[in-house]
């Protein structure tokens, strides 16, 4: 079931009962992540329960020890004889010897050590589980986000996604393990202390509990304030991540426009907003402790008056006071659970909202892997409109690209050329018609197997902050070093790679910033060579290269194109010259199809488009007059 979207405004207006009801579903769902680690988790809970039981045992032990030290109920202390070293010798004190007192008193640090061991094992087991739960939640969310279509990423803010994957999953995980552990450990601590207190003096314990419920009032009073401030803090943290991510991703634009101060001011404003709401949440949270302590001090006053009125013995009084002290910490922790839940609900809801978002494009239930293909591409009445747009990007496109042929796509900006590229890779889904490769409807095969058969070189190169070898290997992860170097040679990249300080192991910086534009493009082309796919998509693959380098790349692309199907967006004359067919697009529809010579002779739309775009001597392209004569 999809998680219901709960806004910060909704949370801040909820009553405590409504809040607890709405919180149940996300926290029950979070608990499902504990199943693989339930053994270690149950051990952690068990050690927490033993820790709680040790609290009650400590009260009973104090009740036994104090009367031995104060046998007459006075402040009289046992006095060792002066002749022994360190004044330490067995003497009588009431009915107990000093050695007996020492031994039974020594049981207190022994019990404290056992209690501390239980506390450590409880914390260790729950921490171990919490880290693995965090890893599972993050990996599930990250993998699910990667499965979303381009339409999702076109709308989403990358900074907010980073905030959700990194921070909000951590908040959800902390809520899960901490709350789950405390809901067992702290009640048992309270219960064991109560049993010890009732066995010591039931009337005192009952009177103490007239004050104890008052300790919960501060928690309830600040609850709504915490819900509101905590939710706003998460929102502002997301905005901060957006500002920071955009500034780093667009650092060249920031630099070229001298907008460092402007971006710093945006960051400072977002950071200040987050800090303001973080302080509100923290202040509201910290108000609970002194308020609870103040209310609890009333109980101490009542205990003193009770001890005076009923002439309570020293042993009982110490045991009862120790019990009240041991009750305080678990009661305070239980009080803060509500506050923690309030802050975490918004984060948990956001995580599950993204996890429940179905991908716009998914594999069919019986989708099979696409096997070996020759590379024939067929578009059958393909129509597509981008989300949020009213005008179709493609309208009834019918096109056949024979296997092993080269098809050049020509048209003005917005004609639909790039859209054909996105659709053939199923990065978007056509709303009508079908696309077939070797007769296989691409919707009937798995997306991964489809994209493995297609290599693409964009006009906007993208490289990872990694080594040159790793960036080329991205085309085929099982490639050997020899394969990588061969691909680099085909792309005319080997020479400049070897000129780098560390050769193929050179780290090229974020998006390849340590390389020139032409070098970046050549690495992307080498990646496509390495993939060695039967279908090759070229979107102005040589746009960043100089004339001499472009000529060499074009020769290598021609070698790569042999026996493969090439679909190329043509912005330059050299691309058109080698095409087996040219498809002219206008406003999302095919206007003309044919060879350059045939289309040029028709003097139609292609001829006019050609005169506008290609009637020039540009780089390595052949002049128009020479091409016209050849035609």
C-alpha cells in the first residue's frame, strides 16, 4: 500500500491521538526492515530487558546493604582498629563483621558491572542492526530512484533527492532502532524498579505516583511545537542541499558570471533558515528535561516529608530514593520517544513516498532479454508528447532503418530528432505506435538488455570523477586493459592519455574538468567503441573536435559503422554525405526521406533546410559546390 503523503502542516495540527494513529503505518513498515536481522535485534532487546531487570535488583541490593552499614538507623559508622595498616580489620557491627559488610557492599559494583555489560551489549547489538537497516533502506531507495524514467528526474531536484537518500533515511533508521529498543528496555526498567519499590514500601510508591504522571505534562505541552519545528527543519535541509548541488554542478556558469557572492548569499540564507528551525526544535526538546526534573523534585520533597512523618528507616529511605532515581531516566527517555517520533514522521513519510512511486517505465511481467540482433529498427506510427506539454514531439512516425545502414536525422531545433533517440532506448514511452528491433517490440524485452545493444555518444559529454580507464570501462564493465586501450586508439585518445601524468590511471576530476572539451568527447567516443553494440546513436559526436581530429574520428566511426546500424543526428555536412538515407523531420513528423542526391534534386524542404544550415565551408566539411557537382 502506498504511504499516505503527510505534510508538515498536517503533522503540526494533529492531536496526540491522531498523530499516534497516523504514525502506526510508516513505523510498522519500517519494522519490516528488521526481519533479516531479527536474531541480533532480539539479542539486543534481551540485553536491554536484562539491563532493566538489573535496575530493580540494584534497589533491592541497596535495601539489604544500607541496614548493615547503619544497623541502628543512625549515622554511626564502623570504626576499624588503629593498629592495622590502612585501618582495616574485621570487627563486629551489629550482627555483621566488616568482611561480611565488605563482601556484600562489593556486590554493588559487581551488579553495576553486570548492568553496564548488559547496557553495552544492548547498545552494540542495536547499533549493528541499525547500520544494516540504514544500508538496506538507502540501497532500496537509491536503486528505486535509479529505476525512474527521465521524466521523473526532469522534475525532481537533485539536491532534495540527495537529502532524502542520505539524511532522511538516517532519521528513519534512528527512529526505528532507537524507539524499538527503548520500548522494551525502558518499560522493563520502570517495571523492575516498581516491583522493588512496592516490595519495599507500597504506600510510598503509590504516593510517589501521584507526582510521576505530572512528568509527562512537559512532553505533551511541547509536542506540537516540536512537530512543527522538526518538519520545517527537514524541509529547509532539503532546500540547502538543492542550493549547494546546483552551485557545484553549475560551477562554470557561476564562475563565468562572477556569481560567487550571490550563490554564497543563497546558501547562507538557506542555512540560516535551517538553523533557525533546528534551534526551535532543539529548544523545544531541551525544555523537556528541566521541566521533568523540576516536577520530579516535587516528588523528592514529598518523599522527605513522608520519611519524617512515618519515621522511615535509613535502609528503606535509601532504597526508595534509589528507586525513584532509577525511574527518572527511563521515564525521561520514554517521554522523548514521542518527540523523536514526531520529528521522524515527516522524514519517514518522504522516504516511503519515493519508494512507493512507480516508475513511469517498467519491464513487462514476461519481458525477456533481447538476444543477438542484426540491428534493424522500425518505427510504426510512433506518437509521443512530453509530460506537461500540449504539442506532440512526434506524430505518427513511420520509419525503417535497415540493419547495417546509416540513417541521418535532419531538422530544425525541436523537430523531434533527439526524441527518437530517447524512445528507442525506452527512456520515455511512446503513447501510440510501436518501435521494433529485429521485429521485437522493445516493450516486450527488458530495458537492461535493450540498452546493452545500443551505444550512444551525446554532444554533451559526461565523465565521472574517476580514472580515465574507469571512464572508458563504463561502456563494458568486464573489459580488459587491452580492450580499453584498443578503444582509446580507435577514438584517437591513446596519445593524449599517455601524455597524462599517470596515463590511464589519471583521475580527471568532476565531469572531466581536468581535460579539454575535445579530450572529454574522445573519451566518450572510446566508451562507445568499447561497448561494441550493434546499434550506434550519434548526436553530433564530433562537435567538440578540431578539424584534423574530427577527420580521424570520422574515419574510425566509419569503421565502427560497418555491419552496424547507425542513427545519427546530423548538424554537419560530413554526417549527411555518408548516410544511406536521410530523414527530414518537421514539427515531429517526417517531411521527406531519401538519399542526399535525391532530396537535393527535389528542391523541397530538405533543399531549403540544407541551404540554411549547410551551405558553408565548415571545418572538415566539403564545400557545397563540390558536393553539388558530386551529386
